[in-house]
């Protein structure tokens, strides 16, 4: 494990992200990581709020495209996240909580999507379990965002 | 009170105005509290990021609707999300003010902060333009009706300016000298 982390730290990608003075290196990567957070957590939050009863006038069928937006945010952050990790591969407790909560959050989103639109459904009927998923999703993203932000201070 | 007198004196005679303002803000109870604890700043940062996600998530769908997406859904349906966007904005206004009051020196001389403020003003004027001149037009649109160009522009300006606010907010630490 330690050898693997050392190898990552000595890789060309890691050195470039960590040591380049270019604004396109670390600064742009972490800024895009923050943008991706806004897209993924923001899009997830709006569907969660809708499922929990906010803005009921928006038909759930019209929000199906939001899951595509979430995946774009997710992949942007997966790529930039790998680069940030390569630059500074510290496997702290916070890091594992963050990774775990993201994996859990993505699983919950996939379950929510299947509940809403699976089997050719159009989101017309809202099963009670959807609200549980929405609540879990909100809590999970708060944990992921909080642990991610606090990694800069611990 | 003494700091307030110093600030007023500096504002009146025009010399060392910035230094007086910085000293005045740093002497406030908010700044004193934040620098005296280890956790206040990181907690405010965390809330600032949660607020940004809430704001982005709830204003984004309205902006996309104004751009002409989901045109079969009335604009009024998306306006029900606006109070949540305002909540996200207020969280960030309060926490942002905490940052500014606690460390005014690292923002006031930072080009990235002024650019962030510029795009905040553009975003705010864009909201005013919508509310004062386009609101009834937007709410009266029939489902499926083509969205007027001016509404598309408002939606586009909103998306771009909020992105810029985030961009220069995050670049504060790199374009300028913050943190």
C-alpha cells in the first residue's frame, strides 16, 4: 500500500499537478472539482427536494434528464479527483469516509432513478420508498461535501 | 468604539483608508471569534460549499427552462424552487461576510475577489431585469411555446455569471494571495 502510494506520488501526473506553477495545473483542477460538486450535488438536491414534495408543479417525467447532468458532474469529479489524489495521495480517515459516502450516494441515486423511471415508468407514481432514497441522498451528499472540504484542514 | 473613530477619521481625511477599514473589520467580534477558534473557519467554508450546491441545483433548472429546455413545463413550476436558491444564497452571503470580515486584507487586494464581486453584481442585475421587466411575460407563456430571445439571454447570463462567481471564488487562493 505504502509502495503504491509512493509510486503514485512519483508519477509524472502527480509531479505536474503538484509542482507546475501553471494556473491550468492544480488551481484549474481543484476549481473544476468544485464546479463538478455544484453540478452533481446541486442536481441531486433538486431531484431529492422534488421527490420530498418541493415544487410539485414540476412533473417528475420532465426531470429525467437531470440524471444525465448528475453523471456529467460525477465523471468530471472522478477525473479531477484522481488527479488531486495523485498530487497528494494521503489516505486519511476523512478520505475514506468521503469515498464511502460517494459510493453510497451514487448507489442511492441509481436506486432512486430506477424507482422513478424503471420499467418504462415516467415518474407518474411516487412510491414511498422514493422519499427514503431522496432523504438518504441529501444526507449522504452533505457528508461527502463536508468531509471533502475538511480534508483541506485536517 | 475606538476603532470606529479611527475608521471615520481615516475615511474623512482620505489617507490610509484601506488599512483603517481592515483594522476596523478585524477588531469586530465576528473576526475576533473566528480567529480564536480552530473550527469556525472550516465550518464556515463547509457551509459555503453546501450553500453553493443548493444555489446551483435550484437555480440551474429555472435557467435551463428559460433557455428553452423542458418547454412543456410552465416557468411558474420552476419558480417554486427560487426560495431554496435564495436560502443557498443567504447561507453564502453570511459565510462569505464572515470570511471577508475575518481576513479583509486577503480579499480587498485580490483581483479574483473583485471579479467574483463583479459577476455577483451581474447576476443580481440579471435577476432584477427578469423580475422587473420579464416576469409576467415568462409566467404567461403557454406550454410548448417558443421561448423569447430575451428570456433565453437571461437564462444564459444567469448560468454563466454563477459559474464565474464559483470560478473566481475558488481561484481566490491562486490568482491572488488568499489563504
